[in-house]
């Protein structure tokens, strides 16, 4: 599994996003990325093999990103904490 950690500091009205590109648009992923940048995406990486664009965007620009032809989904990064398990005491 690929883990992406953006070096950008995200402001309160901004979120890290992963944009899934539709299968039929993967051959023009660069065009989809350009259209997303024009609608507010700060594009940090492209995962061409799986059709995903990574970056950050203002929360109010998410509907515009979802409307880009070729975009299948826009997912927000969610914080997740996993507690270390303590060894069982017998």
C-alpha cells in the first residue's frame, strides 16, 4: 500500500485530498490533473498506475473538483490513530 504524507501544512479551510480518476480517463490523467489545478488543487503527486491524484484543496472547492470530467471521486484525508497493544500479562 502506498502511503502519502504531504509536506504541505494544511490550513483550517484546506484538506489533503486523493482524487480518483475514472478508468476511461486514465489515458488523459495529465489533462484531468491540469483541470483540477485550475479549480484549486495544489497537486503534489500522481499515481498513474492506479489513477490517483494527490494534493490539497480548499474545502469550498471540493464540489468544483468533483465536477471535473474524468474525476470519479474526491476523498478527504482522515486522521487515524492506532494505539499500540500492550503485551498480555499472565
